[in-house]
């Protein structure tokens, strides 16, 4: 596997779009959290009573959840990146060359998913450092590892979004179609389906178990004390469901790739 990962790295290290997306993603994580931090600070300064409503989202220990929640809105960046990386393999027929060179079809899919895990781990470490930064600069905040499990949820959520995007890339094999479905489903359709299931049909918490929603529930809105997902199951159930989805993306992506013509 290490050898395959080295080859995978050779494919992307000189790919300009890869580095552009990563730089934009990292700056966006810093930017969106700074915006949230700045708005909260200005609001509390101008209206001290608002702190009762908003709380202290960027102070320890709440900052772990806050930075994770804010950063989760940007997961479409790595999702698009991995769709592009995979569909490029199909467009330029490099997947065929890998098979000719001795890879099995399982090797091809597996190394993509392992690379996604490694990318997610790196992104999670960066988000951890961003959380430490904002926690330390927040007035009156004292470092605490309480709530650090939210960083683990960030990792699971990142893996889930990226592997879902990769699954779509293998299904459609065209970047335009895969990206369109990724955006439309993640931003519109899943939200509408969740709304219908939980409210219209009163089947909560069933709606929370949709592919992307199940990870979103692990990191609810951290501003204020209102319970957003009041009917949600225990977080360990959501974690388990997320892992099942990730395994499902791998299984069905592998099945699709191994049973169709190259």
C-alpha cells in the first residue's frame, strides 16, 4: 500500500489545481472562523447582553465544536478536489495504465480511499490548530481539552464528505455531473428530504440518518444554547452510522469499478 500511495502522490504533487484547492481551503477555514469570531466579538462588545444568547463560542472548551462547525461548511472544497482527481483518471485513461502496470482494480479504489483518509487527517490537524489559535486569543479563555472529541467528529465528517464525493465520481465518471449532484444533493435535496421526514411526516429522528446529515448532526450550531437537533440519537449512534456510510461508499464504489468496462 505504501508503494501505491507513493505513486498516488506522484500523480498529484505537480497538479496545480490540487495545490490551489488546498491553499484556498486552508485560507477559507481561517477566514470563515475569523468572520465568525469577529462578528461575535463585535456583537458582544456593542450589546453586552447578547452574550447571554450567543455564549462564548470561541472560548475553550466550546471552540472545538465552533471551529469544527464553521469549517464543515467548506467541505465541498475537498469534495470537488477529489472528484476532479478521480474523473481525471478516467478522462486521461490513467486508470487503465495502472491496471496494465499490474494494479488490481481493488488496489486502484483502495488507494484512493486511503489517500482520502490521509488528506482528512491532515485537514483535521489544521482545524485543531485553528481551534487552538482562536481559543487562545479569546479574552478570558483558558486552554482545555474538554470537548476535544469534536475534533474527532470533524475527521469523520471530512472523510464522509470526501468519500461520498469519490463515490459519485466513480458512478458518473464525469466531473460536471458528479459535482452537480454533490452540490445539489448536499445543499438542497438532502435538506428538503430531512425536513419532510422530520417535520411533515413526523418521523424524527429518521431524517438525521441521511448520508451527509448524519455527520452534520454530530457538530450542531455552537452559537447560543438552543438545542438544534433535539430529537437526534446519541452521538455514538451517529458516529457508527457515519462509519457504516463510509464503508458503504467504499464497497459500492469498488463493486461499480470492478464490474464495469475500463
